[in-house]
C-alpha cells in the first residue's frame, strides 16, 4: 500500500530521496532527523508519508532531539500514524543513543570540579521528566566508584533518605560523596528544602567520616553547585 501526500507517494520520489535508499546510497550522515525517524516509523497514514509524520513530531518539540527523548510511549502514541509499536521503536532508538553516550565515557572518571560531576551525571539524568536523587560515590582519589540512584519521584520533588544514602556509601567503602538531583522545570534555584537536606546530609557525613563534597542541581542545559555558590 502507498500513501498520498502533497508531494505524491513516497514511492514516486527519486530513489535517492527515499529514506532507506538514501541511507544505502549516501550513508547515514546524509539523512535528516525526520528521515531517520521515518525509517523507524516505517509507513505513514492515508495522507501523510512517514517523513511527514516524523516532521510533525519533531516540530512539536521544537526540532530538539533532547526534548523528543523526554516523550513517553504514551506521548508519542497521541500523534496520528503512531501506534504503540512505532512509539516503542522511537523510544528504544533514543535510549540506545543515550546508553551509547554512557558507554563512551571513561571508567573511573576523576572529579576535580563541579563540571566533572555534572558531566558524569548527564547519562543518568538527561531528559528525565520527573525528579530523581542520585549520589556519586568517590574513592580517596576522588574517582567515581559508581553513581547510585537513591529515589525517583514526581515532577516537583523526590525523597532522599539519609539512611539509604550512607548505607550505600558504607557498603561500597566510599571515601566521599557528591549529591545530585534534577529539576525538570529547568529552574536552578535551590529550595529551602534543598538547603535543609544538604545541611542534614553534610552533618551526617561529618559524623561518619564520609564528607559530602558538593550537591548539584541538574538541568539538561546547566547546573548549580552548592560548593561553587558557597552554600554547602
């Protein structure tokens, strides 16, 4: 079955303009984001090609792939021509891209500044539509032993249990920790609750000889460091 658009059916396009054929002839770098997504979608609707559908989806997120990665299967399924199977294919492809970035990162990264800690958390907190609280466990050389997710919550908050945080640190013999939680809203201003929690955890770390070196508020585009701001 072929599908009509204002540009005609996709099969009437020149071979080098069809996404699959274009990829084979010119390589993956020659395809636009819409064409790559169209390959995942596979086919369009009665009056839209797969490329048309992909362009509509991209336009809805401002042609921003990071914003696209935030969409759930349910969100994507709301678009005409996108059923559950196609939505799952898009979500899976974007997740593979995120995991590739994570695997490309060097093992045992050494934290020398707040930017290092932020970069370490990008694979774990990028594109999250809800708040999550994580801890970076560090050895004596300030190398990352492992990042640990403590909790996941709603759009405006999550729970960080002091006992769980330091249980993880003790079990993995961490010498220091860095706290990190994201603000999906993009707001970098720490709340009073953020400040109170940081103070509480810093005091607990001092008693256990596992210092809290920093607390980052993470957004997809920037971060705030409690240590850099002098509020740790």
